[in-house]
C-alpha cells in the first residue's frame, strides 16, 4: 500500500506537483464501478514561501513586492495542480459524476507574519476571530447540480452536507 509510506525520493519536489501527480494516478487507476472520495489538502499558500521559478517569473514586471509575487506564484501553481486533477477526471469520464469542492481553511496571516496576503478591508487575519481570519472563499461545482448560484451569505463548511446528501 503506497499510501502508508513516506516518499523519500520526492524530497525537493514541489508539493503541488506531488499532490497533483498522485491524484491523477489514483484517478487513472480507479475502478469506476466503485465510488471515489479524494481529499487533497494543498499547502501551496503556506510556509515555506517557496515556488518554482517558472511561476514567479510570470509576475515579473507586474508585481514589485517579492512576498506578494511569491504568494501569487504559489496560488498559480495550486491552480495548475487543480487543473491536472480536473483534466484527469474529464479524461477518464468521471467528471460528469463528480462533486468538486475547493475551499480555504482561514483568511490570510496577520500583518508582520504574512506572506504577501492582504485581508483588507476585513479586520484581523489568521489566528484571530475577526472576519479577516475566519472568512475565506470556496466553491462547489458539479455537473449534477442545475444552474449556477452565487452565495454571499454566511456559510460554514458543514452547511454543504444538505447539498451533498441531496445529490
């Protein structure tokens, strides 16, 4: 069982690449007669604030602040990893029977301990109970859900349960 072993040979590989490639492998090898639950906790916008140069170079001449440039590059790398997962689901024909949920666990860090994130105009940040620390973005997408809806109301991750059980 490869899920219970440390992959020492991956030392030095950017985590978004590891997660995306492993997710693609699981999807490609999955027996589609069985349901699949996959949780991918991306760490891209957390310390250490590192990213492959090709992503940081995308923001050269656009973003001057190095911390902010690194943050945006990490987000772009995470977007690319999500694209690998979605493409694998589509390539295997599993996308039409997928519920894809993408969410953040908290707002950006407080000023002084951050990595280029900005919570303004919200007060506070990660490690605080102000909106800047507990408010974050998320989305749920599924070809099984009719239409598109945008919700600007207060929502907690546990509120998704009724939607998921209804499907």
